[in-house]
C-alpha cells in the first residue's frame, strides 16, 4: 500500500478486489450503455446484485468522459459511480480518460462522498495501456484534489501486481518531481 497526501486529502494505492472496498463509493469502469458486463462491471454486478443494473437501465446512457451514480446494492460501498472511459483507437483517449476521472470526482463531490475507490479505467476490454492510464488518472486526481476538494480519500484499487506497480511508479514520479 502506498499513501500520499495531496493538500487535505489522501491518494492511497491498494491491490485487491474493488468490490470489497469499504468506501462511500466505488467507481465502475462503465460502457456508455451502462450495461454491467465483464471485468470490473461484471464483478460489481455479481457482488452488488441486480438493483445496480436496474438503476443503470433507468438512467439508460452515459457519454464517454462522463459519470453517473447509483446506489451500491449489496456492496460495502453505499454508491457506485459509473465512469465511461475511452475505447483504445477511438481518438483523444487521454483527454477522454481524464474527463471520465474528473467527472467521477465531481459526481462524488456533488453527492457528499468523502471516500471513493477507482479501478484502472479502460485497461480491460477497452484496451487502454496501463502505464498511460496511471499517468492520466493520477495526474487528473491530483489536480482535482489540489483545487480545493472536500474528498478525504481517493483509493486506486488495482487488481494485479503489474497494474499496481505501474500506478506506484507513476504516483511516486508525480509527487516527487
């Protein structure tokens, strides 16, 4: 685990299963149809129960680079923030991922969420390179927290050693320069 202070907030890297996180909200790496299929979304659907998909169906759609919120169903987290990242090859992927990260943080703030956990958005079936994901998501989160956020803790819950290591290296680089 790596923990870094950014103004009055913490960024904390952990390795594990995001569905086990006891935070106010977990972030789902969503598709724009808000269908909880495989990867992080599938794990959230399986552990959180059908009510999350039902709320997503009621919302219907979310643009790439944006985020919406639902309740957390049976998860430890009270809410799920569904952030739609880019598919690799769609163009302007870094900007879209930065927008999705910022949108998730804005949705969290607007809903009084003080702690949330992100996965490595778009690095599964969407094919986004993990090292670029780490750079984009961490730099966006640092910039957001430095702008006067009320969020206390932002976790990056990373599923495997490779992804954790890339995020750890990037967070160290960004905060030691």
